[in-house]
C-alpha cells in the first residue's frame, strides 16, 4: 500500500460547501465558520490569505491553499483591506452590521461575489465536519499551507472549475469526490517537500520494518494484534520491534493501535445506520461495552455522546 493511503483514505466530503467566488477590488472576506478544513485556489487574478496568527500568503493563478480550522482568517484582494463580509457557521454571510449578504451577492449556481466579471475568481471547497477527515491527518498539517502552481499543476483544478457551476443530477456527489481528490493531490505534494516537517508517523512509514508494522495496523485494525504477532509479521523480535516502533513513531505499537481504532470508530459512529456493536467489531473490540469503555477513557465522552454531538453539529 502507498505510505499515505491509510491516512488519505479518511477524507470523505458529505455535501461539502463549494463556491466560485468572483470579486473586484477592494474586497475582503472574514471567515469565521469554524470549519475543520478549507481548500481554495485562484483561477484568475490574485488573493491573499491572512491568518490571525502567522504570515499572510499571496495566491496567484493555479496556487492552492489549505487552511486548517477552526481558527478564523481573512481572504482579501489586499491584506490591508478591511473586511466587508463575514462568513459564519452554517454558510451565513453578513456585513459587520448584521445585514444578510447571501442573496445580494449571489451571481448564479454556486457563484458569489461583488461583480459578475470581477478581476479575481476563486474556487473554494469547505469540509463541514471534523469526522470527514482523519484527525491524525488534520493534526499533521500546519494552520496554513500554500502550494505554488509549479508544485500542484493538477488537471483537477479546471475540472472543478467547470463542475462547480453545474446543476445536474448527482452533482453534489461529483463535487464531493473532486474536492477529496484535490485535497489528496495537494497533501501528497505537500508531504513530499523537505520543509513540510512531516510528523513522526509519516517519516516512520519509510522504515522497512516499522513502516510495514504501521501498514498492517492501518489496513486491518480489527485483527487481534499483539506486539508478538506484529513482530512475527515483520520478521524481527518483539523487543526490537517495540523499541524501534516507539523511537520512530513516538508511542508504542499498541498505544498507536488504540488511537487508530478509536479515530476510526469516531468517524464510523457518524454514519446514521452504524450500530455500536458493528463499529466495535470493525475496529477490533470484542463488544460494545469494551469499545464504550475505551472510547470514554481516551476521548472523555461516550460513543453515544460523541454521536449526539456530531449530529447536532
């Protein structure tokens, strides 16, 4: 399996918020929607992404930015321009005085802005819920990453630009999958860069022994793994595997497996038809009680409370 496949299998947009934004200067939009992740690219013109903490970054045509929430940030034609619109949770758009801008700035199918033929056109895709993306993947990303066109010259960008303004049967599913593919493409390019400061688990995937152990755990979390079984599969002693795994990953094999299983369980519990027993079996717990106890111990809430909070969000 490709080293990132287990982590990149996490993104699964479900009715993601996708928008084509067309703006003429001066313009500035304050983003306070608390979304876990937003992917944006400039199709024409230029834009600046201005985080509350950290350096403002310019985007030109073909550049892609990934912004990790929930912290607010600003997107503007010029960093010095004061915000004229605020994007709030639930895709609510208002002025500073509370005036609703959703209809006033609507320009067509999934198109929004202050000018139909504005100098800047951006494509924006927002994941709405944490459970749509692996938490381990989110935690590995900086608050803002930008890839220049030369590093992310993807055919997905013009394709997304064409599809985002269509209103056809199944269009939401098409756009969700395009957003997932674009995110995966960007992250693959990002993690390949030396300056990406890849997390320990990613670097460990390149080790011939620990990498194999990680892939075994990721690919089959429901298996009754022990360090002894894992060592037998990787062809080294239990003591050597435990030491090497801990050194490279930063935690022992069984601790990593517990976290991986509970991350998967948290995502699976968001599925409305998934029973606690079925989720427990899929992630390697012998009973609903065992999963509930582990979930509460590690995450501080019961699976039922987690599911209720996810549904409410």
